[in-house]
């Protein structure tokens, strides 16, 4: 939940100046003031509460002099929220990290003044770092870090974002700023990165279990325990309930856990998701909230969504999501969803047929083409790239799967799904939503995730494990029909029939004062808008271009009102791989 920023440096003067500018940036960009702070010599830390929920305060251990803060719905052992952070800072860190659960980005100062930053297993809660002068600044806000300096666009990342709506790997939209990797422990001392190591890897969980009844029972029991922890820490949980399998499995676990909860679905009364989920809710006497969000999104709505997304997600698309969660947060205290449930269903494994499970063949070219490099829009950016988009993604795929070289192709596909899809796309949505209020998925907790990864591929393929799981919870629940997810049109982000919105977009992107004008080929943006206006063709690309323009304008505005920029040093780790 919420956000934080830590500034650690060798010079108290640099740390103090950067701290002042960081607080100014949080106030200007996020309209947020710190809910807690610690100033400890050359290290300053600040935490910020979510918009509709209390934030976590910084916890200290008086015996050791250590202190820690966190963002995200944190769990530690059987404890959650503030108690989880309190128990964590009082425990030995090396032995405590395996007990961390949920979605989190944690900072912890030890007795020697070193700062450790710990990311969750999937990298769901995004955190970033940059080195400025004698200090390293680590924060959950990419926009704030970019505002602290004259950050430069990272052209490969901009290309990825315009083509897919996501930035991949540990890069960001800015060359100087690095996204911290999932399941990692970063240690900083005297303003520099001292070490980095991973504490959890997909490669450690090649399948070992049989595909029988025992696997289903163990997974079901683990999800029940997770739901018991969630309902024990939050008094008014709200579960997403659609017509799909993932949310239904979460519902089955919640009913077995016997905690208090209600459910919700977004859509009209004619949508299959609404019809199926409403039938389920009626059958079990569950209070079910149907939210029918307006598809009308203005440029003002999109601009308001920008600081939630850090410019790394289509602001028109997330503006709709933000409206829904802003409404639901008024009467509930946590959103529980079924994201990452796809990993239990062998999502993306269809691309492996007919060699599913092979250790000697992986369809790198097919995955790159169908999952990432399928963009058919115009090449907008002015920089010349040495490779095609598909070739770029082929290289990323090979790099990501290098640690699993001898593993079955199913494990490699799981790895790609977690690194590319769950970390960067779903993680960006989750990080954005947690700036409003807590949002969490039971499928991302350690025990169920590891049990799924070690389940035999034969029972995960074609959603067999998911269906068996629901049947185990309640055969009647499994008997309800499933609703197929609707296919999103390429123009779904911007309402193509609204001439006012398109006029504002044209004026924004084609203005002589456009902050991103130098990013694009001369005339490319004009041609794109003319092609998309009224037809919606390449409308998502236009929406992403608007996102970048709004991001650039927000940073330019902050720079013009703040005192001055700070010199940049790249975040490096000498001697480390």
C-alpha cells in the first residue's frame, strides 16, 4: 500500500537537498505528503499513504537500531499489514525473508547504516533506483525519480511501450533509472550499491509432484490458508468474481476459509461475466456489487491517472480502472483478485504444441511474434534501431530463459509469463492500484505459487488443475458455466466516436510546444492521428503516445517550478554480475 522513498548518501548535504526536492516532487506529482519519516545521518526515508487507505508507518527495532518501511499489502508469517512489518524488523533478516509474502517493496536499515531493499517474488510492487551525486535514491515512484534530474528517454523502452503498452526487463522509460528486479535483495552503503542477490527463482521449482488428487488437495489447502490470512487481516475484503476460472477458485478458497467477504464484477447486465457471477452470488447468498463503469474517458481523466501509472501504462485505459477502484474503496478495505491464476492453467502453453514438455525445443520466434512483436503499426520513433521489434524480443526471451537452458519448455514459458507479463504488465496495474488502496492476489503468495510450478504439466494444461481445484472446493461451484473473456479491440482505450477527445489529443500531440515532438519522425504523428481519428485504427498507439506526452509535460512543469536539476551518475554495481 502507498509509496516510499529512501535517500542514502555519503554527504549529508546531498542527502538533505535531494530529500527536499523529493518531497516537493511527491507533493507536486502525487499530491502527497509523508505519513512517516526517519532522518538518520546521511539516510532519510519517507512513506506515503494510499489515497483511500491508511499507510504503513516505519517500524524500528530499539535493540538493534534497525528500522524498516514497506509499500504493498505485506504479510509476514501469519501476520499482515503493520504487524507484519513490525515482526519483520524484529527478526533476523536473512532468516525472515523467506517468510515474507504478498506484494511488497521493503526497505530496511541495519545497525551499520546499510539499506537493504527487498522486492517481492514476482516484482509486483515496482521500485526504482538512481544514483545522484554522492547518493542513491530508491523509490516506488518512477516519476519522482525522473523529476529529480534531467532524465533522458530510453528509446528501446519507448519503442516497446508504443508497440505493446509495456516496458520489459529491468529498464524504464528513462536511461538513468533502473527498475529493481523481482525476488531480489539490494544492499546500499554510503550512497552506492554494495551487493545484489536473488532469494527466489523459477528455476528452483521444476515439477516434482504427481498429477493425482494429492496435488489438487495440497494446492487447495494452501489457497485456503492464504484466504484465511487475508480475511484475518482485513475486515471488509472485496473479491473480484467474473465468469472465469481464476476468480472462482479464489471464491472457493474464501468460502472454505469461512471469513467475511463480498464480491464484485464490472460490466453491464448483459455481459457474460455479470450474468455468470450474479448467478453464483445468488446461489451462495453472497453480497455482489455490479459496477457498470462509464466508457467515456476525458483527457482530464487520463491526466489524473498519470501519477498512478508513472507513465508506464496507457492512461486512458487505467483511468477506467481507477474510477472503479476509487468507488469500491469507499466501502471495503482490500481488493482480492485472481491475477496470476493463469500460471496454474499453463497459460501461453498453447504455443508449445505439439512438443509440450520438450527439453530440446522452445519456439522463441513464435513467442516473440505472437506475444510481443506482433505490432503492425507505423515506426514512429526518430532513432534508427539496428533490429526489428521481433528480433529485439527474441533477444530478450533468450536472455530471460538462459538460467533454464536444460529445463522443459513448459518451465521456460512459465518463466517468461512471470517475468514479462506478471512483473511488468500486471505488476504495473497492481502498483498503480495500491496507490489507491490495497489490492492482492492469493495466487501470488509463495506456497500456492510454488505448488503450481511443481505440479506436473499434464494436469496444468488446458486448465485441468484449475477445474479440479474448483471441483475440490465445491462441485456445485464448478458446474456453473464459464464466460469467455471478451476480445479487446485495438481502439478500446480511446472513445473513437468522441470528437472532443480527439481534438484535444490532436492539439496535445501536434502542438508546436509538444514535449515529445523530438521523439518522432517528422510528420509521423500527424499521419498516425489522421489515420486513427474516427476509425480507431492504431488508437491504442495514439493513447500510448498521449501517455508519454503527458508524462513529459508533467516532468517539464516540475522542472520549471523547482529550484534546479541534480547531476546524474548511473546506477552501477562494480565487480558484481
